[in-house]
């Protein structure tokens, strides 16, 4: 996720185990978990870092649009007071981080915002499905999208609008605003890939 390995890089178990000071058995267990998340893939006997194709990225964002829009709609109907307060804190911290141009902090807050909305849907199946695509989304954001975004103002403003719709209990507005927000990212992804 930090970019120490680039998409398509071959993973050499002995080298990684030595660098991390862990046994090869422990490393293999970790690699199996990462393999299940789809962040590495196996070809012959070798493992490589996930290297998303254009179609894979587009398909993932289409799923995100539908799933996270539904999560926002359900969150407007089901969010708890505690979750709403946490969402408000994330918005305030995001505004501060954006003013200070703290992009790593913004990336973390962005993920917290989306994760909390998924949880606030209180739909266990939806939460589980969103969790399945979260790591790939983060990977794509960190390796494809981040280099092409220099102004997060629109994204922070989108988050605030979504928060206000959820706070007011306007499920349809929350759905539409989240759909617009994910589509904004999708458009940026398409631009960066087509360069």
C-alpha cells in the first residue's frame, strides 16, 4: 500500500522474509492472506504484486458506485448518534488536513469516512461485500489516482454534503450525493489511465 512494491513486481520470499526478520513459513501465511484479498497473484510458482488492468479498475469503480451509494442511503436511515458524531469529526479533521495539504492524512480520513458509512448502513452483507473491494480500491487510489490529484477540496466538500444528507435523514439525497462523489473519482481514474 505504501508503494515499496510496484504493480507487477515479483515477490522473492527469501528476500522479504530476511528484510522483515520473519520465517518463510510466517511470510507464506501472510502472503496467502494477501492473495485472498487480490493484492498479489500467483503465476506458475511465483507471486507478483497486483497490477490492475484498465477493465479491472473500471469494473471495481462501477461496483463501488452502486454499493457505496446504497450504503449512504441506508446510513441515512440507520446511523447511530455515536456514528454520526464520528462522521462529523472526520469531516472537521478532513477540512483541517486539506488546509494544511496533509495528503497522507486526507487519504486515511477518506477511508475512515467511507468505512464508517458502510458500517452505519447496518447491513452485514453490504458491509462484507464493501470490505472485499476495499483493499483493491485503496491500492488503486494509492498507485493510480493519488499522483493525479493535487486538489482535494472537491472531495472534502462532497464528504460534507453526504454527511449533511445522512444527518438530516435524507436517504435519496445521500444516495445521489455518494453516487456523484464516487463518479468524480471514477472520472479522475479514467483521465489518469488514458494519459
